C-alpha cells in the first residue's frame, strides 16, 4: 500500500481481518470485538461458535498462514455425519448412503439414478431444480435433495441458479450409489470428509490469531453514513474519518444504504439481493457422551432445524467434563418465517422426537444467536445485481470482499483468500494513483 494512501476497512470478520493483515489498513468494526461469524462464545465452561463451523480448506497458502504465521493448532478429524429422514438415520451424503431406508425408497433412488446415468449429460441448466433431477434422478431428488434444499434456502429450487455448486455437492458414480444401497459403506465422500478444528477456543481461535499481529482495529464503530464525494465516513458515536480507498466486507445492501445520492438502479440492485437467515439454538446437557457424531441433517419440515451439531465432539474445550452440547440451526426468511417466542421449545421438543434427547435429560444451559445474514441466495438476478453494484462501488473507490460484501457462498478459507485478493487490488489501485501523480 502506498504510504500516502489511506485505506479503511469496514467489518472485522475473516475477510476484513485478512484484508488488514495483507494491506495494513485500519478496520472499523461495529461489534465490541472482531471476528464476525467466526467468533465463539464461552458460557460457563461451554464454547459455542456462531453457527456450525469446521475448517476443510486445503489451500496451501491459507494453511501456512493459519498454522505457521498465526500459530493456530488444529486437530485433523474424520467426519461422522448423518441424515435423519423417513424415520431412520442414514450416513451422509444421501446419494451414496440409502442403505437402511425402506426398500421402496431405496429402489426409487436406484431407479432414478440409473436412468440419468444413461442419458446425455447437459453442461448448463436453467435452474437448480433441473440440475438436481438431471444429476441424481427423481428418487434422490424427491426423497432428499429438493426438500432439504427448499428447507435450507427457504425458496423454491427453480428460483435458484447452479453458480454456487462448485465442489459443494459430491456427484457419485453408479457403482458408488449401488454399493451404498446394498450395504453400509465406510468410504466417505465430499470436500469435508476430513476437516480441521482448533484444539482450543472454538473457531474463534482464527480471528484471535489475526489479532496477535497488532492490526489496527477500532471496535464499536458502526458506520451510519458515507460521503463518497468527500470520502468520509461518519460513525454512530459522532466520530468521522476520511479515506482514499474503502474496503467493505459488511453486507452490500447495508453498505448501499449508507451511501449518499445513490442512483435508483443501484438501490434496486441492492434491494434485489436475497439471503436466508439462521436462528441458532445452543444447548448444554448434563450428560456425558450424548453421541459420537459431529453433525446430523434433517431435511423434513416436521423438524424446525436443518442441521444439528455437537460441539463437544469437535473439541473437548467446547463442553465441561461429563457434559454434552448441541447447536441447532433453524433456517428462516420472509418466505419461511419462524416464531422466535416458541422456537427454542420447538427445537427441544424436536430433539426428543428424533431421540437425540430424552425427556429425562437435564438441560444445563440454553441460549440463542440470530444470524440475520445467513447464506446469500443465488437466484436468477444475483449475478447481474452483484456485477452492477461492484462496478458502481469501484468507481467510488470502494472495493467489496467477503461472503456478504461480494454476496458469495464463501467458506472460511475463501473469505481469507478474498481478503488477500482485495488487499492486492487496493495496493494496485494505490500504485496506479501514485504513478499518476
């Protein structure tokens, strides 16, 4: 970064911390501490992350940064992940683990997958629904992928594109599907079959690693107005700061609302971005070894959560001795609303129906955290909206990064790399200005 260029970063999540680490810019964070959704809460001996987190990135640069430069010690683990549907537990992912389901369900899944295997494979699809049917067939689509996807994303799958899929959904071979229908198989599929988790402090150890590097961070600084003409930011406490280049990792719809004199078409693009939200329920139980599993998916609507995880199995640090812990994640949006006054009781009741808890189990702690901006939805207008917003903001010397800044389905390693990318972009822009002077 050119010494004469002042770089300001809005938002201290992983992308913002990475941007500051790679650029030397100053972070302004509205919460009392940096970390964003990568923070962990320590409550009476329990540690709960803000949402269910594991680290399965394999990028060598990111791993070297975290383990060597930032001193984070991970424990490598093999995934124990299940699905509860049709009244039984089966291994994850569903498409290669139908053994144990009712025979008619298994045959539906096999028949449908065999049919698509004998059809020419399309390269492009109009929507996510068509991709599901063409990839897995009618049985797997209707017994798992469509109900699971619509519960999680909270909208009909035909309203989504396939831009986000990448390596997130493993596509098996026919022999894998047949083998997983005939017997229990030990082979694991998917990018998170092996994953890392910090040995101590929960996933909040990652941002704390960045914080050991003396980054310039201003907590409790919530931006309330940005003047792009004079390049100034006003905060809720009345303080103002100027900038030459602004990097924003805050949700881009929130950023646009802070700007003055925004053209109507830009406001419309920001308002057109959609996401789901995740209401997290934390539970501590006075019971040892509740389960050996890491997490379980629930695709059916009779259960309010789409996933439950067990933090005590990620690290012993996450629960007191002889205790267990549960994190239940409930997806919602204006298309799939929830009643916050009843959701915790609904979660506990559903855990009992799924035989995760017993009525006699003593609950030690209960808490919640509301992730209003959950996962960006890849609907048919997202790509054009983001392109229009990014171009407009760059003209105003504002660069965007991170899951919510760029409105992308980013994993943690993606966010760290995006912070590095935007730091390099800011440095290039600064150098061009210096050369122009």
